[in-house]
C-alpha cells in the first residue's frame, strides 16, 4: 500500500482544526439547540445588561438575552409614558411551565462585580404558565451611577453652602458656646438655691401625698360618710316605695280632671255655665243693692229720721205709745165712741 500524500495529511489536519474550532465556539458561545420561546420584558433602564447575558431561575441557566431594543421614540397614548427599553429573553421551552404569569423579572449580578444577568422569580403555582411572546414589566436594577451622581451633587451643594455661610455658621457656634457657658455659670452660681428648690419640691410632694391620704381618710373612708350614704339610700328606698301610691292617686286625679275638662268642653255645657254665672252675678248684684238699702234704712232709723226712726228713737213718742196701749187695755170701749 502506498503512503498517504502530504496533501491528504494537511487536509485532514485542517478539518480536525475546523471541527475543534466549531466545538469551541459552540461550547464557549453557549449555543443551545433546545427549542425555546420568546418573552419580552420592559425596563426603564436595564443597567449593564447586554445581549447574550444568561437568563436564570434559582441560579440555573434557562435561556439567553437575544435582543435589547430602545423604544423611547414610539408613539403612545396621551398621559402615559412607555418603557424606554424592551428586552427579549429566549427561554427554553422545557422551563416555560415553571414560569407563571405573575413571575417577577429583575436584573442582578453574579457576585459583587460579576456579570449582570436576568433573574426570574417563577411566581405562584396557582397562576397559569406564561404564554409565548408575553410582554411583562421588569424591576429596574439599582442605579449606582445615579446614586453616586446625586450624592456628589448633594455633597457639592453642602460644601458650597458651608463656604458661603462660613461667617454665619461661626457666629452661630459662638452664640451656642456663649449660651452653654452662661448656662453652666448660672447652675454653678445658684447651685445651693437649686438644691433648696429641689428639696422644697420633694417636701411639697410628700406633703401633698399626706394631704391626699388625710382627705381620703376624712371624706372617703370616714364611717360618718358611709352612714350618711346609707341614710340617703334608705330614704331613697322609702321614697321609691311610697311614690307608687302617690303617683296612682295623681293619675286618678288627672283622669277625673280630664273627664271634667271633657264635659265642660262641650258647647252646650259651656252655654249653661255662662248662663248660670250671669244669673249668679245678677243675684249677687241684687243682694248687694238690698244690703245697701237695708244699711241706709238702719242708718236713718239710728238718726231718728222718718216715722219709724222717730218712733224708735224718740223717747216721748215711745212713752205716749205705751200710755195709749195701757189705756186701751183698760178701756177697750174707747175704740167705739168718744166721751
């Protein structure tokens, strides 16, 4: 048999090298031949996330970021603001059932300074699996660059304010120092007085406690107060016991008054009462007039006026009348003829 030619050996070597290179590219490039589905996640700022970054669930790679699209110029409805960036994640289909429609998508890093990747919290098993081509909202990563920028701005503003108000700040600290020193001198100067004030306050507190105890013993825990309360309770019980008959009589009286009012309230009865009152008034007037006439007659008789007055009040006429009566008794025939 003839030996292979040099061209054949070189060609075989080149084929082997190309195969090794292809295998290296497939392994190192993360090329996956598993069927996959696309999920779109919207962010305002995905940070340093780049196409080709892994997609992981619980630290296990389940897909790859295939595209990052800027959407800031697309038209939207009035009053709304679109997400600026849309990320396309290509997830292996075998893991799709583990991702639910309430899953949470967020950007994190592998370690402190490691590569950024898209992490997925699968969500609740009570929800349905996420659909093919679903669009969801992701959590924006913390903006360390913005935090540093705002911190620098705040620090710069603070330093500028301190520089501009250096004299005022110095005056403020000087005033505070003087105030603290004056306060210290005051307490040091009046130490004895403050001690006496504290002692007096303590004594006043003790005296107040004793006064409260004495007042309680005199006006609350005193047996006389208890007896007075017992008497009041006994009196109240007696009144409560006797009030029922009184109320019953009062109710009967009110009922009788109501019946009388109802009877008097009739028009016919009111007319009769008015007539009766008029008759009584007329009778009273006549009686008053008769009394006045009788008083006038008696007054004239007492004065001796008139025949009756002269007969009653004149003693001579009275004596003559008696003499005439005595004469008629003894000589009755004088009624028939005169001598």
